[in-house]
C-alpha cells in the first residue's frame, strides 16, 4: 500500500537512516491490543509498547515512556491520547526522535469557556457511568462514537469493549485528568525537526480529518495519510492498512 501524501518531504528526510527501534503509545483506555497487527508487520524491528497505568498528566506519561527506552534514537508512534504523549516526548527529548507518527490525535489544549466546560462534563459523566455500572457498560455507550458505524456490534467492537474492560475506573479517572490538563502542542509541531507522518480515519468523528489537515499546515513537511472506511480506532478497524502504512514509512 503506497503512502498517499499531501505535501513534500525535504531531501533531509529522504536521507534519514531507517531506525531500528519503535515506541508505540496507546490511547485512552487502550493497551497492546491496538498494536497487535502493527507489531507483527514491523517485525523483527524491536517495538516497545508503553503502559501509562494510573499516571495523570501527559508530561508524566512522556517521562515514564522515555524511562523505559534503551539508548538511541526512536521512531515514536502514538494513537489518540498516545499521540499527545508522543508530542510531549518531542518537547522533552527531541534528540531521541528518529521520526514521529501521529494517528487520530490533536494538538490543542482544552478549549476555554463553555466548550471546555462541556468537554469536562461529558468526560466526568462517562466516569460516573463507569463507577456506577462498570467499564464495559460505559464502553458500550462511549465506543459507539469511536468506530465506523458499520462496526458497531461486530467482533472488532467487542474487542474494543474487552480492552476497555481491562482498565479500571481509577485508571480512567487518571487518564481523563491527563487529557483535561493536556498541553497545547502547536509549538512542538511547528518546530519539529524530525520527519512526521499524520494518519487519520476518514470517518473519525472524534479527531476528524480537518484537524489533521490543520496539523499538517503547522508542519508543512509532514505527510498525511487517510485510512478509508475507518473511525477513530484505525489500528483495530483497519489493522492491515495501518500496518502497511507503518511498514512503508519505516522502510522508505
């Protein structure tokens, strides 16, 4: 599967050596299940998958992920909340980055005023649902907006619910706090020195394509790839397509 690009890479990117190690950063309430196909497709390249546990800040998640890595430069791949952690790694330790891949994510801090207050209310309402009825019941409600409508009530949707159920309300609460306190990363994206790949599901309603197009405008050397027939959970909804995109990126 060829990468479809919007914008051109510089000659410097073409000359970058293929990295030999990859850090994979999952999103909110996600675990290594989101990276199953990607890790297999990238073998034998060593892959480290971060586990954020009950850390409650994006900066803390980035420091924790960096502490798990052996020396050298890494390609850092982040999905959703993991993309925000990847950008924070780029802020904290840009010298560790070989390249950066951001899937279905964003760069803005929480909005001011009523828009931000609405986000808080919605997230806390989901947390209350998780505490009252369990993580899976909350996921039944929340995850419907995370996938392509055709995948609701499919085995993929059930896999997503099972993944959510592996987390606890306390972990959910910590990750909600991390997202509500997320830093604005526009400056990181604007000044990023390493190669950047942006990936977004065509039907992602949570982190829509328009947002990724604005992100590419902040870093014109970036590539933007659209995953067709996918919502927010691209790595599970279209695992083969995402694996091909990552493999192509790593071997260019």
